[in-house]
């Protein structure tokens, strides 16, 4: 993710990438050379008064520590999700982020397609929202070595969908029921994780959201949202490589959907960094903050608890 966000920062006319901090010297040197930056240890970068903001794109278990160090140094912080895998640690640190310019990397809120769906929803185009269906299917499973430090399906993967559900439902879920299996790769199960899940969220007013997850679709990076209201339905469908259709006596064929997250969400990542640049210029507060990170992590832990118990979890 440092390759994604660092490149976007370097290409943003409002930002200059000054330092690259990475425990892998070769990776740091290559990225710094591409963008005219310097390789430096973290403390050197934080001690530089010219540094206005820090992009925390380290491994998940380092997010909170690096973000705290940057906040204590008076820097604005963009941090990849989740803030940490330990909810108690995140809650204990919350007071230190009060008043800080902290933006969390839930990039899908900046996706033009999902943003348009939300704007139409808020404009009342389908009346009062009643239910949501969110589909998030990876094209292929990650390598097994990723699983032990990932935080598991719900904290690494579903957490994006849990944030989208909060953003679109307009109220907090009060009940979570999740079921999960290991159907894609037995090695994922041997390592203690799951790779396929269905999650149901319910709000106090009765609104429902179903989230569909799998580590392998077999047909591309499947990213869809359906919103059902009292007066109709809104759909944000998959983005294809192009919109050309071939029609013949053999049937109809079109381009495949986007194959991976960098291509499907490339524009969302750029717009996310545009927003962080506006925060650095003092043109508003971060749209996605620390409290959103806590709320999504609470839901992810509730999903895990529900899978273990086989019962709904009340919040």
C-alpha cells in the first residue's frame, strides 16, 4: 500500500514526497529514486519541521505505533486500515488522537461509483432505505504466508464492507450474525482463518445489510452494492475493462470486470490522497477518522464472535 499511496502523493501537485521509510533498504531506495525522495529512518522524518503529513502504510501491527508517533510529532496522519488488530489498544489510545488531523484509509468512500450511489440515496431517489446488499469477492486467495499476520478475513477484508454498511445505512448496526467456512484453500483453514463468509447486520430501526465475501471469485474482482428503498433500487455494478459488447449467433460477450483492487479502486485511492492534501492545507477535517476505525473494528470483532458462537451478537 505504500507503493500505491506514496506514488499518488508524489504525483499530486499539492504534495511533495520527501522521505521514504521502509525496513527493506532496497525497496526504500527504489521508491525514493523514482520520486526524487530521500530514504530516512522514521525519527528523522518526524523531526523535520518541513514535514506536514505522514502516510502510515506499514504492516498492520505497526499502524497504531507509527500513527501515534506522527501525531505526537504534530503531523497530520493518513493511516491504512485497520488502525490495529487489538480493539482494546485502539480504545486506550483514542484520547491521544482527539483533535489530531487523522484520516483512516477506507478508500471505498471515495470511489466515484459508490459515492454517486450514496448521494442519490441521500437525495431520496428510492425513498427510505430499507436494506443493502454488499458484494466483495477477491479474484484469488492470498498466499498462505499472509494469513497469520493479516488479522483474519473479518479484520483484513470484511472491514471495508462493514465501514461501507455504516456509511450507507445512516445508523449504527445493533446486531451482527455471521457464518463462515473455509472453501477456497484448506491451508487458510489450517492457519486458523476462514475464506468465505456471509454477514447480516441489523440496525435499531430494522434496516438490514447482507455482506457477501469470498477469497476467490474465479471471474475477477467482484465489487457491487445494491440499495433497496421504499420506492425502488439503486445499483453500483462492477466496472469492466471496457463497455464494448460483441453480439453474434454464438451469444453476447463483453470485457471482463477489473482483475484486482489497484485497478478497480485506482481513482478512489487518488481522490483519497486529494482529500488528505486538502486536510493539510487546512481546508476541512478528515472525512474518515479514528472513531470510524473503532466502529468498524467493533463490528469485525462481533463477526468473529458470531462465527465462534453460531449466534447473533448484540451491540
